[in-house]
C-alpha cells in the first residue's frame, strides 16, 4: 500500500488510531489515549510559545527508509514547508517529537528516532510517561535542544495536566 491509498481509503478515515505504513506497505495502527493527546497538545503549546519561525504541527506523515511514519508533533521552517509539495514530507521536518505511550517499546522509539534523523530531521525529541524530555541529533543524545534551548526538560503529565 502507498500513502496516497491510505489517504483515499474511507475505511481508515475515522479510526481512533494513528495510522502509519511500515516498510512492507502494511498499515500500522496505534491506539490514541486522552493522556497522549493532552501531552501532545502541551508540547505543541510550549513549542509555539517559543516563537520559532516556522510551523508546529501534530501528526504529519514523513517518508522514511521504512515506510511512512507519523511523529506526534513536528516543527518545520517556512523554507522546508515551501519545498515540500504533496501529502507527505519527503524530507523530515527539522524537529520530530514522539510522545511515548505504554504500548511503545524502547526498540520502537529508538528506531523512530533513527528513521526521522535519517530522513533529514535535525533533532528528534521524546517525551516519556513521566514528562521527561530527551533530545537527539545525528551526532547522538543532547543535554538540551539546539533548535530550542529554552524548551523545558520536563512537561506536565498525568495529574499535572488540567
């Protein structure tokens, strides 16, 4: 299956899941939770508050070496956005962020970090179940983001979200 077929498939439109494609063209579904959506929204709000020149987006499709993956949050510069026609990012946004769910394995997250960096992301961030942020670049883990050095090292989660 190709991404254009996923977009056109009416049976996939209203599913309560994040839809991705693996390297064999198979549809991969990830269940959504309220907590996940709240943390995703918090990360988006924090990113927007930094005033980076570009756009912050939820769940944008990125073509990788192993199919179309969909980071929970992404930020792309205006220049990259202007250079990306079509329904997917053929080059990853400069920043891709994964909010880790209970169903994610460490190997799955490590692979996504690698895939986004391999597709051109300058940084990949993860947010774990405790709100701890981790930052990665092609040269390895970072103590803080280089793109947004004032982004907090933790975000409010669980009972802290209101």
